[in-house]
C-alpha cells in the first residue's frame, strides 16, 4: 500500500506537469496565423480543448477567425486543415487529405494537411441575403434587427439580418448538433401551412452540390429518446422547374452530409435554385442546412 | 500500537476531545478557505430561503404573536419548501447572529457556517464510531480520510444539505448501533432520526437499511446465541424503530413551520416533489444523460474517479479483511479462512450495508439522475472506515517489521503509515480547491484525463468566483456580465463579500451585456454558439482553466 501511495502522489504531480500552458497555445496559433490562407480550416483534438483553440486563434487571427471557421458545417471546398492536438490525441479529421507538415509548440502539436479543395462556386449560407424566401403562400421580408435571445435552453440565435415570415424566421444561425458540435447553417423550420422555400436566382453550378443538414440537438434528442417520434424533414433542391435531388433528415441522423451530382448539361451554367423544406410536423423541427456549389479541383 | 481490531479500549472524554479537535480544526480550515469558493447555484436558493426564514425567526425570538399565524408563517416559510427546514433555519439564525454581532469575515461565511459545523461533526462521529467498533487508529484514519476526499472538502463548505445529511445519517446509524446493546440509546436515535428527516429526504431509506440489518443479521444471530444457552446480549425488541416512528415524524413537523398548517396536503407536496424529481443533465463516460435509464455503474465509477485511489484500495482491502464477519448468521462456513469474527451487533454488515445502500439506489435505472457524488457522500464515510481497518493493518505490519529490524524506529511506524497513506488525499484536496466539483483523481488521469473520458466538468455555476480576479482587472467601469449558470443571488454574494467590484453588474439580456460567460458543461455548448451569433466572434477573450481543462469561457461584446 505504501508504494501505491507514492505512485498516486507522483502520478498526480505528473498529470499537472504535463498540462499545456496558455503560452503553448498562443505560440502555436501565432505560427498558424502567420501562414493562414483563404480556404484554411482548423480543428482540435480532444474536442474539449476547443475553447482554448478558439481563444488562441481569435487572438492570433483577429476578425479573420469567424464563425464560418469555428462552426464550419464541413470541409467541402477547404484547401488545408490545421489540426491542433494535445495529450497524444488525433483529430478524427486527420483521415482527410494528405500530410504536409507537423510542428510541436511546447505541449501543443499542429499538423497541416492538404485537402482535395474543390473550387467553391457558391456558398448558400454566405449568400443568404441574396435569396428570396416564402413560407407557404406568404413572402418573407429581409429584415435587419439586433440579434436577440440566448440563454440555457433558449435555442439557436438568428443572425441580425434574416427573413421574417410572420411568426417565424429564416436566417443564418449556429445550431448545436446531436453531438453538441457547432454547425453554421440556414435555419428553415418547416411550416404547418405548406412548404418553406428559399430561392437563389443566379447560382453557378459545377460538378456537385454538397449539402449538410440537421436539427438543433434538443429537438432531435427528444425524439430519439426513448423512441423515434419526430416526423422526417425533406429538403428538395430544384433548378428552375427541374428537381436536382432531395434529402430526408430523420431523427438520429444527426448532422449529415449529402452530395447531389449536377447533371452534365447544367454544369458550367447559372441557374435559379430553390430549396424547399417540408415536413408533416412543424413544432420541434428546427431544421437547419448548409451547402456549397462545388466545381472541380481549383 | 494495538494489533487487534476487536474489543477496543474504553472510549472516554479523551476520545471526545480528539473528536472535538478534529471537528474544530476542519471548521477552521473550511472557514479559512471558504471565500475562494463562489456561491453555488443551490446555495443561492438557500440564502434566499435563509433570509426569508430569518424574518420569521426575528418575529418569533422577539415574542411577536403574529409569528404563529398561518399568514405570517406562509409569508416567510413558503420559499424553497421542497426541502426541510433544519439546515436553512440554522443558516437563518447564523445570518441573524452575523447581523447583530458581525462574527464572520463575510456574508457567505455567515450563511455557510452552520453547514460547515454540521459537516465537520461527521469527523467526530466517524472517529468515535471507528474507535468503538475497531480501534482508535481506525477511527482517526477514517475521519482524516473522509475529510480529505476532495468533493467532501468542497461540499463541506456550502450552505447546502449534502454535508449535514451525511452527519445526520451517520449519527442515526451510530445511535441505532449503540441501541442494540444499550436500549437507552434508542430514544436518542429517535430524536436524531427526526432531525435527520428534517435535514434532507435521504433520511427516508435509512430505516429500511437498518431494518434489513436488524432482521437479517442481528436478530437471527442473537436468537441462535440464546438457543445454545448464551446470556442475552442484544435487545430483541426494536426500540430504535419504535423511537424512529414515534419521535421522527413529530420532530420533523415541529421544526418545520410550513408544515404546521395543511400538514397532510403540504407533506404530499413535499414528497411529491422528490418522487417526481426531474433528471439533471449529467455527462458520464462520454455520454450526456438527460433521462432514464440512469447508468448503473455511475456511483461506483464516480467513487473510483473522485476518491483518492489509495483510500479506495484500502477500503476494498478492509472489506476483504472483514468480509467473513459480514456474512449472514449461519453462513460462516462458506468462508472458512480468516480470523474476522462478527460481533454481536454485526457491525461490519451494517457498515457495508449503509455504504452500499445509497449507491445501489442511485444505480437503479429508474432512479432520477442527479449527477455528481453528493447524493452518496454517506457511502464515503463507511468506505473511510473500511479504509481505516486496512490502514490499521498496514501500520501493524510496518510496526512489527521495524521491531525486528530497527527497533528504535518502531514507534514511528504508525504515524508514518498514517501520513504516507493520506499524502495523496492531502495533495489532491489541496490541489482541488476551489474546483472541487471539477476534480478527478489520478486514476482518472486527473481533470484532463476525466475530460478525455467524457466526465462531467462541473455544475451549479459556482466557478464564476474564480473569474473575479480577471473581471476586476479587465472589465471597464460599469460592465455588465451575462451569467450563464450562476444564480443572480450567488453573483450578488460576490459583491456582498467584496470579491467583485461593485460597478460590475449582472446582465439578464445577452445581446446588451458587455461580457458573457459560459460554464463548460457539454449541454451548455449551445450558449457558446448563441454568443457567436449575437456578437459575431467565436473567440473568447479569456478561458478559465483547471489543469488545462476549460472551466469558463469569457466573451467580450465587440460593440460595447
């Protein structure tokens, strides 16, 4: 027993000694910031270290470190991934792309990976204000108000600029997905009065549309535990009068990705695209999606 | 030192002095370190209740007859009536004493002091219990081991019920145990049970545990003993249970003015609250639980991860050493090896049962999820006793070895073993302060290891206190802070205790605040994302960490 006491005592001291300090994070973030390029993405392992990464990256990158990076819906179109890690963890995203570079700053390791990096022709979240929206038969108006709300259990906060549709809104937000991850996306709750439509008049089309969708965690969790009771939510993508594809989100899917191949004859053209959300249920269906129109390799 | 566990020396005034000294020393330590710990969420509720009850107590102590009228009682006692009144009455009386005599260093210490004393009294009890049942060494080690469990140290500070109920449950168990051979203790046990009921509803299950012990162990053993002609040693009439039944409920009602009117209906309301208790969100081994089924391994893994490993291993060894004595009467043959013999009161079985009962209740899939280990701290009392038994054995072995090889040092063996076995506990407890709820021991990998394993980071929003140096140094004059999980009363206490600049205020609207904080619990992540949307930036300006693990993120409003 006496040796065990010594081992536990020394072990506790070792745990403390191995903790990365704030300077390690800052030096690593500054090194990354010095090489930061448009199209770079960042991740950290383990996930609980994310606030430390964001603090350091915010300090190093300033306003360039925004929610499109911190709440990225996926890596589609990103060209490089900076993977921070501590305590010997590896990010699950390290399976993406190819290894380029690795450096260690104190107890923080940073690996850079080259991603396939397809050309981003159009980002539907970034260009949301260029769209028009209808809810059922009713047109929605683009309004500019102070972002409001917030608090435990209060749900996602909409961007200051959003479409106002009577009692509901369509707008950019960051939801917490089923695994508590941030997902920057367009909130489009299904309506009890018919479909909800977001229309972009002039979208350049390339090889594919890559979409991601999910529900705010509370709505999805309530319906998968103890049983699936939430109605599926459908998102249809229509170019002019032609359906390009449809995705269906069911409770338990979490934040899921969908790829819609663009028909050959539409590639390289500009088309009006409509995104139509429908569900048999409107309450507790905080549907949110993000997507990009992607070309080939840049 | 004595080598035998059984038949300890007569316990006398000197032992009570030791118990009193342990209690006093612990209270002094708690008082000295109290201001480092911010008021937890529930403490804020109990401060509000304490201040309200104090209003009634002032009337009552001044002899105002209106104090006994229902309208007056309801006015003061309706607050927080989901919990009994004894601890909150003591918080109220302590607050009145502070108002009149300025006894404490700050306001929160005044509210917390009764909780500290009630919690620390468990050490006195634990010492006496161990000394009477096994040896003084066992009692002393158990008291120290319990006091130095990091979460026990944390909870013992608070104006809450979790420390006090441990003392009450232990006191009732101790008096029950004594009443088995000395029936006069039954009356005291009944009184103690009334006070226990009046402290927290954990008291409800104790009689059942003791009844199982009495009917399953004590009674059959005594009957078998008498059948072979031995003289009576144990009182076969359950005087303790009669006393529980006759004295418990009246004391419970008498000390709780809210129950003086509409007693049955109000008791139903009180009981209904706990029978229909909501689930608390709890992160455990990588999963955040929101409802049934409660993970059955939770209390056991939580014990392994929050009690210093040496104490856990000692307790397991102590249980193994005494296992033969825990067997039900007539089954000793299934464990023929060993020398442990059950005493007439079947002490080992009782301690094991009282240790296991709350953990088993919480392990049931249908039990509401409470999270943390505060609801089974009483298990740690008994765990510490078993650890003491093994520690005693280690000391005996060390002493014997030294007598053979270095006789001059033999007298130092027992204190050396005592200190060395408790060294990890001392270190862990010292280091855990003031992040007691975030602390995990070495076997879990410390706080970062526990974060890797997906264990709960904190609850109650009390860590805002640890931000005050940063806020005091960085927040511009008149800043408003959105508080996340910190109760406004708890935040205001930072002002009352002069720990936070008076010009820094709480904000109740995130968008118009100057700062917003997020207490890191997995299901609170949504608050981070709300702030990103409200203020535009996902980057906190400061992250409060404990061993490198984020505890609170602070965001600054760029538009302020």
